[in-house]
């Protein structure tokens, strides 16, 4: 699965998620990715999310919308993303990852699987990583 | 607000052999997306452009390089959302298209619906003259190998990430 979230200079947000699904899935299996609130969600009043990982768990946990609801209580993007991703793994024992951007440009990146590749561009720098805790920065 | 675009290339048990390819791909995707965001000021343009990059790269499980169904086929899904008025476009069970995220956007912008799949999606793709791609573009050797491994192991441990070398499955 691949995904993208963005905020423009006026605070408008959006998200996108695209996938081939899971290897060996049944013909006709529909995963989390196209389902609003699971594979992605965005609301200018809060922010935007794109998720990835074990689809059956992400659907049951409604991961994307749960992150934005948490942010709506005043929690920042990073804490809300980490809280929801870890909450899903704790509850359903499957791993996932999520990326979040708030309508003010806050960043949230969290994953409970072994790795998740991510990158973002902001203020003339590119940030990226793939290991737990890794955060590389390069000037553009 | 300082414009930002953040992308991911999938989470899972990504093998060592695929790490650098993944990092290179998400950096390329973020840079292209950011350029479009700065040029157009439109988040949907930036999101679509950044995801199209990864849909073309065989190292990512979307578009070209998608994982396979038990019957060795590619069935893709995509969702695009716009925060301004909570609009969204989604597709499922999509076959033989190059950019699923772009078709999801067309569903949002050109139909009265949010989510299309199966035969109805096929009619929409034809009506909109969306170009098709063959299995030779979509299905990679890695994906075939991963499915073989999956079946050999009795179909356990769903995988979403594939290694760069045959035999390196996520």
C-alpha cells in the first residue's frame, strides 16, 4: 500500500491511499484501503490520514477516523497517530502504520510493524525514514 | 500554514533487500508531490501526483508491483479524500488500470457517488476512456514468487511487502 497526505497554505487538507491488497487474498476481497475512515480520511477542521498494514484489523478498528477524532480532543498529530496505531495492535494483535498531517501542518508518523517507509517535504527540507525511530533530514 | 506533503510506502515486515529501494521511492514521491503542491496550491493534485509515482514503481504494493490474489490476478483499490467538504472517491476490485488513485479521483469528481467497484467500475472506466494496461505491466516476477511462497506455506501469514530478490518476502 502507498499513501499521501497534504496541507496547503490555506490549511486545506486531503489524503490518498492506493493498494494491491494482501498476497493470496480471495478474488473479490475488499480491504480497508477504499473504506472511508479506515484506509484514509480528511477533514479541514482537523487534518488528514492515510493508513497501511493488516487491512482486516484496520477496518475493524476504523483506524484513520479514530486518529482524527483523537486530534479533535486537542491531542497533537504525532501523539494521536501513535496512540491509535498502538491501540489497534494492542486490541487486535495485528500491525499497521499511519501518516497524519494536521490543518496547521503538524506531522504524525507511527507504525507497529517492523518497518514503514515515509518521507515528507517542508520548509526546504526533506525528512525520511523506514526503521523504528529513524528520522533523516536533508536540505533541498 | 507552511505547505506539507507526507507520503508512506507501506508498512510491514519489509526485507533488508528492499529498504533502499523503498527510501528512494518515497523521497522521489514526496519531492514530486511537493513541487505540484507549490505550483498548483491544490492538495488533491499533489496527492495524486505523489501516489502516481509509487503506483509506477514495482517496489511498492500498488499499481505495478501489486501483490496477487490466490488465483494470480491483480485487483486494486484506492481512496482519495478532500477535507474541505468531506468529499471522497473510492474504487475496489479494479483491474488493468495504471493509476488507481486517479480513477478514484474521477469517481469523486465525475459521478454522483463515492465508491464504485466491479462491473460498474468497468463501465465507468470505458465511458471515461481511461487507458488500460496489461498484466505484463502490472504483474512482476517478485509478486509471482511471493504468491508461490504464500501457497507453499499453506496460505498463512498474509503479506503486503515483497523483497527485492525472489525469495525475500515480507
